[in-house]
């Protein structure tokens, strides 16, 4: 009888621990490659993913309620942003750039956050019209999101991210590409990029059920 109960309890425990809720994590990624971009003015492409210019630890502590309240440092600073070499003779708004980001392991992505290029008088170097592509292991496919970003906002000395909603959860993403035109300047740049990843978390009821099953097993063991 005790053995049967133990087997049932273990099965129930296994079932309960398989029940999960989804949480979120705001993450950076490694910049893998670029097209049509050559860093200049002492800037570095890595600055778009190293959280330079953001308050220390802000991204790791971010929630859905706070992510759009995180301000990036304003103004030109070669140590915290990227801008490519000006293209002589280009027509307004035709400067383009492609930024490929890779993740250390496959992630489930729902949103992209862009702190656009901020330099007083040169906001038109920021990303404007964009297309987003994801790689789930077999290369980049068709665009999954398109739209237009605004120039960096200098209101009250704050520079917040703009959210790109990917229209749902894209699972098993190992790479993400942003392909964009600028807002009319002679080059293209941006300050920082982050991503919203969904992660499984044990639910409250899962943990409660698991604890209850273990308690029953302990009681039965004492009585046997």
C-alpha cells in the first residue's frame, strides 16, 4: 500500500513540477556582424550591446513596468555608442545598416528595445525605417516586423528606448537582424539594443503541490 502510494505521489510530483508559468528577462546579445557599416569617430559596434551608457545593473533588474523608463546617457560619447563613417554624396535618408546579433543559446524573443543614436544636432543619423529578421538555426528568413523609429528624445535630459513588438513569441532564436535606413543624415548609428526573452518559471501552485506531495511521503514513511 505504501509502495503504491509512494509511486502515485512521485508521479503526481513529477506532473506538478512540469507545470510552469512564463516570466521575462531583458538581455543583451553579442554583435556578430554588420553590413554597410564601418565604425568611425572612435566608436565601436560592441557598444550597442555592452550596456555602456545605461545605469549599472538596470537591464538585469528591469521589468515590463520599468524597461521603458531606463535612460541612456545623452550626447556623443565614443565610449558608449556607434556611428558609421559618413557616406559622401548619398541622398537624404538612404544611408543603411544591417546589424546581426547572436545569443549564447537559443532564446524565445518577444520584443526588441532600441536606444537610438543620440548626438545633439545629428539625431537624423539614428535608425528610421527598419526590418527585423530572426534565425532559428537555418539562417535568416523573411522579415517578421517592420516600422519606423523616432530620433532620440532629449526631453528633460532623458533618452529612453523605443520598443519593437515582434507580434508574439519567436521560439528557439539564435540570431536577430536589424536592417534599417537612417533618419536622413549622412551616416547611421545607434546607442544600445536589448531584447525581451520569455523564460519558464515554476508556478506558485507547482511549488505548493510539490511540497505537499513530499510532506505526504514523509508522513507515510514515519508511519511505516
